[in-house]
């Protein structure tokens, strides 16, 4: 597997807190093999000069582009812009575009991206049709596009009460187009809360990777290997204080590397 660093780490709202080139250098400095560029870093309005700088930064650091993200409605008027963005992702060597929205939007995005050889990626998340592995498999079948797939994320699977076993991803074999990773723990006294698809409230706190005793990362990665997954594992923590950024990136690379580089 290959380790990717998400631009979420340097994103505040709809803006990035450091230049894209500095983010690419940060990823390269700590041994990441790819990056996930957020819409604040790469979007349909990104100029040709900026795209050249991104390409140069990727090459300078020996990085691939794992995915980009699209913000838009795909309501007809945006179709051309989305197709052009898919072409840009393909030109940069990217594997996919992360798209949100209802199932018809995801299906349409997959159809528009297919001519460019680009996949449509959806992170498995609580509170929707991709909350559990069973639900995700059924939703993929409903969308029924060969270039559409999901990205499991262990924190959301923990919150969704998914049992971690070495065969857990068998229903998604061939449809795992990437992996996102965060670290949190569930506790009834935690500060943060969300609701599952069935209305159950789940409370959670974020913790450092090396402090997480609740998520069975070893079984999670073993299950990925058991279905032949060898793609990008994207570190997806939200933005830390700027003075903690480098250490956060370093610690994540060290922790996740023990699983991705087996």
C-alpha cells in the first residue's frame, strides 16, 4: 500500500492555510508517496500557471496525486466544468475525484469521469447509505458504474459499530478505490457527537494514533490485504494548530507506515 497525505490537514473552511507548494514539500519531507488535494488547493478555477506549479511540486517530491475533490451540484450546468476537472485530474495522474451528493449525482459523476479514466470515490461515513459495509455494497450495486467505489475509514466504521474481522471487506472486493484514515475513540462522555443512520447518538474524541487503544488498525489493514487492496491510504486528520503541523504529519507517517509498508 502507498501512503497519501490529505490537504485537510492544512485546510480552514474553503481556504488552505499554507501554499500548495509548501504542502507538497511537507508530504515529500516525511516520506508520503501521494497527496489528496482538497478543493481549496485544486479546483476547476485553478489556473494553468497554478497547475504547472502543482505538477512541478509533485515531481520535485516524488509524489503522485491520489485524488482531488469537487464542489458542485452536477445539475446540468456544471457538467462541462466537471468533465474538464476530470481531465485535469487525469493529466496530473490522479486516480479519482471525491464527490458528495445523492446517488443519482454519484452515478452521473461516474459517467462523466469514465472517458477520462478517472474513478469516483466516496468515503464511507456514518449517517448515510455508506455507513456500514453491507449498506455500502448495496449502494454500489444500485449506482452500478464500474468506475465508482468507496474508501473505508476505520474511525467511521468504529462509530458505525462495524465488527473488525480479517474478512470484513469481502463484500467490497474490487470496489475499494482507496482508504481514508483518522484516529478517534468512542466514549459516552466524549465532547463530540453525531448520529448514525438509525438515529443513535455516538460521542467521540480525537486522540493521537499512538494513544488509540480502541481501533484495531492491525485487523483493518489485514482485511484490506485479504481482498487484494494495494492502493492509497490517505491520512485524513483535520487541521491541527500550525505549530503542531509538522509533528502531526511525522507521527502519522510513522504510525501508518508500519501497516502500509509491510
